[in-house]
């Protein structure tokens, strides 16, 4: 009888411990937004899922790059500038190869767009927030706007300056302006 009582107490102790662990552990992550209990959270989860599936491609998310220039440092795949260029080639409203001769006209056209980016080859990217905030540049023969961006020299180096000081002097390097609505 003594052994039976001890066995009963051990069983009771083990079952209580399992219940306690189950109640203190975090609830499982619900990846299916349609099974939530609240109508409001179902709607917001569905909206988030729809947004992610519309913006994410195999290599990244173009809206992250558009909204925040600092997202270039969070890329997990290779060169974030090349990743951006691939995404921008597919999603930009307009793409203009810029040179000294057409840079002024390209900037005038850019005033009609919400997001303006310029890349130089696969090593420099800048975002222009306001085309009217500019400074005359003799080498580019136009008023060049203030920009923020990155130069890749092994690591991504953040820059804030007038675009001509970041993208360099006009030469045979490929410079591309991407315009987004």
C-alpha cells in the first residue's frame, strides 16, 4: 500500500508539472490568419499577409528600399545595390540612363515622381527627397539636389551630401535614375 501511495503521488506530481509547463509556455504562432478569434485581428492579419505577398519577391522588398534608404544595410543577399537594381528594373515607373547631357532634363522629369533613386554601376545608390533643394554643379551643368545614400567599398558607407559629390564626376560609368510613383 505504501508503494501504491508513492506511485500515485509521483504520477500526480508529474501530471501537475506537465500542466504547469503547458500553461506557462508561449502559445503557438498562428500562421493562418483566418483562424484567429477576433474579426479585427483577422482583417489586419489578412491585410499584412496580402501586402507581404504583393511586395516581396524572391530577392527582397522594393517598398523597404523606397521608404527608407537605410534599409540597404539590412539586405541579407549579396550586394544590396544590385538587388535594388533588379527590383527597380521590374517595378520603376521610369528608368533613365543619365549623363552630363541629359541630367538636367532627367531631374526636371523627376519632379513628377514620389521616389527618385540614382545608382552608379553596382557600387553607389542615392535617394533624392527634394529636387528643388539643389546646388549648381559645373561638372554636371545643372543644379544637383541633396541626396542620401550609400557607397559600397567592401561595406556600405552612408553618405549625405549633394548628389554630385556622391555619384562622382560624369564619366563612362553607368548611372541610372529610377523613378517611382
